[in-house]
C-alpha cells in the first residue's frame, strides 16, 4: 500500500478511512483530526488555559504533545493512585515525558490525601474500577476549578467513547447518555471537559505515540482484571474488523440523533446541585459521594485497627 498523501510506502493502514500513510504523513493526519475535533466541537481557544489529565499511557501523552505542538497553553495533571508496583512506574513516565518536552506538571497523591486505591479495594464493597474512576474525575474537576483552568482535557479516544456509549445504552442510563460527548460545557461547579482524540482510534493514537518516540506506561492496572469495559472494546474491535468504520458511524450518529433527546429528558428530571459541605464540589446531597467514601474508609480502618 502507498501513502495516500505522498505515494511513498505506507506504514500505517487505516481501513476505516480507505487509506494509509507513511511515517512522515501519518502525524499530519493525526494533527488534522485533532484540529477538526477542536474546531467543530468548539472545545477551546489558544487564549485559554488547558489542564490535561495524564495517566502515563499512550493516549494522554499523545494528546499532551499534540496540543503543545499546536501552540496551546497546556499543563499536565497526574494522579498518583498509590498502587504498589504500578503507580510509581506510571508517575515516572509522566514526569520524564514532561521534563523532556519542557511541560508544566502537577501531581496529586492519593496516599497523602488519605485514600490510596488499595484502601478502597480493601474497605469499599463496590467494584474498585468504578470507585477509582469516580475519585479521578472528582480530583480532575476540583483541581481544574481551584487552580483557575478554563478547560479539562482527557485522552479518551474513539474506542473509549464507543465502549462507554455501548455500556450506557445496554443499561439505558439516561443520566450518562445525556452528557456523553466530546465537549461538556462548564456548569454548576464543573469545568468544561473536552476529548480532542474522539475522532481517533486506539490504534491510531498508538501509532502516533510510536512514531513520535513517546515512552509510555503500558503495564495493565493490577486491579482491572475482568472489567466489562475491556470486554466491550473487544466486541467492538471484532465488529470494526468485519466492517471498518462502524465505530465512528455509531458514535457520530449518537451525537447527532441520540444525545439531544437524552439531554432534553435529563433537563426535566435532573437534581439540583449545590457545593459539598466538605470539599465544595458540586453534589445533589449535602456531602458528595467522594467525601462520604473517604469518611467510610477512615472509619473502617480505625475499626480494623481496634480489633
């Protein structure tokens, strides 16, 4: 196969686009997709401060580098989850990456905050992945709000968005279906959230990271075994293999036809939000769920120590 742009030998084949690119032209394709996402979804401008959530994986680091190359004002935020033999490696990759590219970085340590993920796994009787995700979203938004950032950007790619949409559709979860999308406007204590990689697949971000020489943290989380999210990705991977382009078509159709209907429904039934009495984050209760979890874990640990 030849590169669709320069006619050299292609190194990345993209069946969903009926095209392929060489090592020099593929990053240009990637850049174009990110530019299109930002422009069409009105995500942010060059005058705004952008906080980028960095896990150490290929997607978040690729996003951070691409936004810097496009001239945006970006700062990275890494949450050290305190998971033995895992979190330290991820943090090192993020710190090395930001040092190499002269990028500003903030690190928030869950252990110093008093709630490392191993404690959640031990004391909270809920799937650890769902609670971990809640914790990260809480601190991403809190730190972005407290530090005065205009927007929070995450490295969610097309595969992530399709798997999430599929899971929410299986449950007909109207609350999540109403706000799923590449841009979530700021409101009620939440900063604007954007996903500039939503037009790009996991395969495409992996190739960008490789061609740009980005050193990533690729070890799986030791607590994520059996997560349904992974199975949904596998199902969609098989469908995409048999019918290239289905992921993007499914997601785009939802944004055009499904999301508006669910958004109107949720406006009629959504609960009023007020600041949490403990941390100030928006919640429909007096104390937000994250502060309640933290208090419950602290109480359980104290009880276990007494016994």
